[in-house]
C-alpha cells in the first residue's frame, strides 16, 4: 500500500479533527498537511498520477502553503514561493482562496529548470451555495493565472505562465445521482481548420476539479474508480466515525510515532490522546496553537488541554497563557 510517513503536526491535526465537525477551519487546517495533500493530488492531478505519495510530498513547496497572505492584484508579486491568496483591487469584491500552494511539475521540469503547478484547494460545505461552483472555480483559475505576471507591459513574457489547478471538495447538497463523483474541466484544442501542431503545454494552463461527496457513509468497493480518494475524504469530512484513525492509517503511517503517545479512553472511537512525558510539553504547545487556529477561545483551549493531557486546570491555564499567541 502506498502509505506516507505521518509527522507529529499531521497527527496532531488528525487528533483534533476527530473530535470536531470536519468543516470550515477544521477541515482547512488538516488539509494543509503535506501528507493529506499528497493523497488528494495523486488522485486529481494528472501530472502526479505516475508518482508515489512520498514523491509528491517532495514536489510540494512547503513554504508556499498559505491561507492568509494578502497581495493586491495589479501589483508585482515580490514574495517567493507563494501565490496571492486574496486578490484585491479598488472597488472590487474580495475573493479569498482557502488554501494555495505551489508544487513542482515533474513533466516539464528538468535538472536545470523548475516549472511549478499553482494549486488552489477549496473545502466547500455545500455544492449549491446559490451559484454554480464551477463558475466560481473558473474565476479563481483565471485570477490565479493572471496573478503570476507583474503589471502587463510591452516586455511581459507570457512564457512564464504556469499551469493552475483549482480543486473543490464539496460535502453536502449533492444531487443523489452525483454522490461520490469527480468532474474535470480543462482548456482544450477542440477544432482546427488546416494543420495545427501547437504543443499542449502552450494552452493547457487551467484545470478545474470538482469533487462531490454526499452521504455520511461511503459504500464504494476497492474495485471502484476513485475509491482511494473517496474513502480518504469521507473520513476527513465526516470524522465522527469509530474507524476514523483506522482509515486514515491506511494512507498515512503514524507507526513511527507510537512511542510518542499511548491509548487512553476512547473519544468518538479515537484513542491516541496521551503523549509520553518527555514530549508532552511540545505537543501541548502544538495543540494550543491549533485550537487558536480553529478560532476557539482560551477557555476552550484550557478545557481541551486539561482533558486530553489529564492535567489540573491550573496547569492547563499556565500552558495556555504561555503559548497563546
């Protein structure tokens, strides 16, 4: 099985996700883990279909993963690695990207030249928010593509443009017949008059992927197309299942971290809650920072730390005051 080694940051986000709703801030946080991204990219990005998840993790530029940078459209992008997660112009409605990052395109790159893919990953609670998700996805792709160039001048080099992906994961309000399906939309040369020999990479610059889940339980079989992707996403987006960590462990191997934690009482079927004393303080810090990232209050963080690490309320308050940013 193509499993990747899971790090402590990923394990910590999984532990928190298991006890929460799996939507909004929770799902967006867990989706930032490279181990999670590798599973999704392997199943949705054609450039990665022949590569292992471990290799895909190596393609991802970790420093480019962002959900909060603000760079105005029409202004030179001087930051290395990342894309513009938010495009803002005077009198223009703000468009926010959930998660954007760059990853190496192994098809077009070589030892001397690195060509990237620009990937936008969107976690969407409903497939029918009052407008076509597909149109919004195409708009995001257009802005992602245009943001790669500085202000257009006579010297603009359009050869610099790199392919963009917008991947949408929709959880609810899916038409019955479309439950657990994936749709791909791309630029294509659909008609020619006379001879045409334009390389595909010259126009293959935008690809939209819409993943539709639907039911709380996924009943697909291993022989079904898309099984690996649907089973994994079902666990993440509907995390209140007794077999949550069992399913996740089919994709991400946390066995190397077993010495860092031990099972305690089951919480919605998930153990892995008490970490060994030598590592406890660092894990508590990560837990507090993750709670804060979820938008939880300090009081929520105190209760969480007190319960998960079986410490007194006084000690939990001390830790939260120490690590709350």
